[in-house]
C-alpha cells in the first residue's frame, strides 16, 4: 500500500498533530511540502485538496481530508486495530476534553507560541503585552487541567488510558515547552507536568519530534 500523503509544513503544529497520530498507528506517510510563505496553500492544486486553503490535508488512497482534528479522529477510527484505542466509545470525558483542547487550550496556546516562537523565526519580535495576555489566559486554562488531572482516575485527560484527547495536545504542548513560559505554565503545575512527561515519552511522539525541523537554539 502506498504511503499516505500529509500536505503541509513539517514545522507546523497542526501538521505535527496529525503526524503524531499517524506514528501512533505505525502508518507510512510522506509529508508533501506546502510552503505558506510562498502562498502555495492558495494555489489551485492545493485548493483542490482543501478549499479553505489551510494546512494540513491528508490523502489516504481515494480519501482526502482536512482539519487536523477530523483527520486524527478518522485515523484513530479507521486504523483502530493497528494500535491503541484512542477513541473509546461511549466516553463522555473523551468528548469533553477533545472540545476543551480545541476551544480553550488551543486559542491561548497557539497565540502564545506564535508570539514567542513563530514571530522570531519570521524575523519579528514578540509583543510583550500580547505575551502577557495569552500567558494569563493559558494559565487559567491549565489551572483547570491541574485540578482535573489531580483527581483519582484521571492519569490522562479522559481517564486512566491515553486517548485522542491527549494526542491532540502534543504539538502545541511541545512548542509551549520550547518557550520562555514553560516553567511558569507547565513545570509549576505538578500534575500537568507529570501528564506532559508521560505523553511526551511515548515512542510514537519521540519519532515525531525527531522529524520536526526545529531551528537551532540561540547560541547553539
């Protein structure tokens, strides 16, 4: 069977989110570069895959999908027999925490990562006021995570088993830990820290990280 095609930029957290789940199931895939800097995501060839002109898109045989979280649920459902059950059903906790990631964690984390990591890569400087705002917003969200993960039976977000709710956090949690706010936001919350150390030690995630073209650290 030919490898799947994952369209996007290898450094994009949304592309990385999908790569992590593909690796969890041991699926072969190739990243097909779509360079946002040159406007490749607005070219007709890519718009035929995703009419919204956003990365990633995934081609699995005759199936073409977009929206990273929808792609991940598709992978976890179709290939369930090849890996862990990331979408146990019914699971009220799973459905709740999938929504928490997309509506509470992601908005603050993505903006903070943009200010502290992406803007400098593009030659810009972080906006200190926005950094403070997004860090404060994310701190409130992670306080909820800390309280949730502290409860018995909540080793992971949806209970005592690793699920898609955890997997969908990996890319932005990873980027967050590369920022100057990592200590303040992650390490200072013991249950969040323990959860992150657990999920980031998974072999599939270690394989995913190895393929992220991170720029060298300052002074390296």
